[in-house]
């Protein structure tokens, strides 16, 4: 085992707060939904029990209606804003830890399959009951997604808040977010800029709109039907839909192993619906998949990493195959490390600001996975190698400047450590 693998494991240990892992100390002091799903896969490369525990702690926050919230506030901390008092969600999930009121990409199902597969190769038959319990939690959350976030049956699930996408200040949301008021009743006490330079974070006006949206939904008492009608921001997101579709395929795989026939049928229907929805979002002229602004009815054409995330779920046709390869190569041309989260030729590109250009190891992990699934192994290997090099050069930072390779944002970041462990694990097992 290399020193760097040791260091990645040490970061997960350092960020462990008792069976769950914070994304990083101080900046993100609670359990985050998709961070934990990625982290659990990192744990699975060396400690199966701890991997299961990460997901078990996450579902402690699951709402009665199946939603898996984006933050579980297991213990108080004053180093993050907005905390539980701003969300005020208690009544939605009785006798459980307090949580935020929105969700995040459902990587959970992908993680569960990954962990379960490793457990099986290690001959760990004892994980069956734990797998079954987590499978049913995931299934309830997928039902929630389909019912609550695709009520108009487009085969695409919608986000009602940019934080749900995980790509908070992506240029993809600029136009839709500009319609949201900057007026808030809540005093905005940002903590993030105390930990990280403001030049790398979303702008103040973004935060005003983020908090305005929280207030709109809080006034709906977090009732999903009321939220759907009241939402001033509503985007059918291809990245979210692709992750849900892929996680659904992974749940079908688990259900087959567990011999759960009704669940296989139910999930197969969901899977078909989502794949149909995704296929309709391809645009030849843009060489990628685009989200749909449900309020304006317009395509969101801004070139962001979301263009390529559907590869994790669908098989490209011959034309798309070549187009995607050319487009990713174009985005990476001249970069020390790709894939930038916003195309470098776009006027929105900022190489150091959060989701407006920097490279994220977990996004590259998904893109590598999607390229491999679509038989683009050579390009996948280049991106994988560059990601590993970027981490080895700059450390386990939150994200990386694609032009200089500099590590940016939070330090000792759990999901970057997990990405390193998983990408290395794959290389070692090839
Ligand atoms: C933040 O606070 O920066 C998060 O991305 C919201 O989840």
C-alpha cells in the first residue's frame, strides 16, 4: 500500500465523527448525503463494516415520506450556515435527528451495490440483513423521487434548489436563479467565507437567493406538493436524473441477488421511464445532454459537466459516442487537469470558483465510469490518471484549478480521499 493510500484512509479517519464522516472539518461539519455515499465506497476498499455504517447513519435522517435529506445534523456546530433553526423541519421526520429540508443526488443506490459487491467477493454473507435494510431505504427514496419530483411524468426528476444538484453555483442555474428574489427574512450569516477565500465561493447574491428558496419551502411546511406549486426555481436536471437512473439499475442488480421479484419489476419500470427521459435531452449541436428549465420551458444550454453525466446510465449511439469523445477532449485541451466543471471556452468559466470551472474528483469518477460503460476506455484512462496525479500533486483538496492544477476550497476533503481510494482500487484490480 502506498503512502498516499495511507493518507487517504487517514483523512477518512480524521473526518469520522462516530460512524459518519463530515466532508471536511469546520466548513462542512455535518453528514452530507452524496458526500457520504461516495465516502462509503472509499471505505469499502478497506473496511466493509465502516462502509455499511456510513449509509446506516445517513438513513437515520430519512423522512417519513422517503426523502433522504441533503444534510443530517447529528450534533450541533456553529461553524456552518444555515443550521437546523433556519430549516425548521422537525415535524417532517419524527423522532429522528434534525435535517435540512432538501435532498441531493441519489448516489446511495450506486454506493450500496459497490459495497455489497466487494462484501460478496470477500465472502461476507453476514451483510445480507444490512444490505436488505439499506436497499429498502433506497427504494423508498427512489419512489419519493418519482412521485414528488416528476409529478408531470416527463421521465426527468426536478430540483427545486441549486443546493440539491450538489453543483450549487453552476452557470447552468444562472438564468433560473436570477428569477428568484434576493429578499430574505433570515439574517444571512455566512460561515463558509471564514474557512475558504470568498473568491472561490458563490457570491453573496447567490446566497440571498439560496436562503430565499429555503424560506419559500419552509413556509410550505416542507410539504412536497405545496413546494412543487410554490417553487420559483424548478429545473428537470439531467445530472440528477442520470444518477437516479444509474442507481436504479444498481438497485435492480441488488434486488436480483436478494431475489426480490416485485421490487425488480417496480424498479425496471422506473428505469425505463428515466432512460426515455434522458435520451430526449441529447442535443446534437451541443454534443451533450441538457437540463430543462421547467419555469421558462427552455433548454439550459450552458456547457457544464452535467452534459456528460448521463453516460453513467445510458448507452450512447455511434454518433453520440464520437461527439462526446470530441467534446470532452475539446474541454480538456490545454488544461493541466480536466474535466472542468464549466467549459473553458465559455464566458462563465472561472477556474477557481466552486462549480464554475474547477475540476472535482468525484465528478471525474462519474465521467470515467460513464466513459468505461460506453467503451471509451482510452479517454477514461487519461482522465483517471490525471485525477490521481492532481490529487498526488496538490493533496486531498475539495477541487482543483484545471489550468494550474492548484488544489482549492476545503482541505483534507473526504470525498476526494474516497475518489482516490476507489480509482486506485480499480487500477490495482485491472
Ligand atoms: C454549501 O453549504 O456550500 C453546500 O453546498 C450546501 O449543501
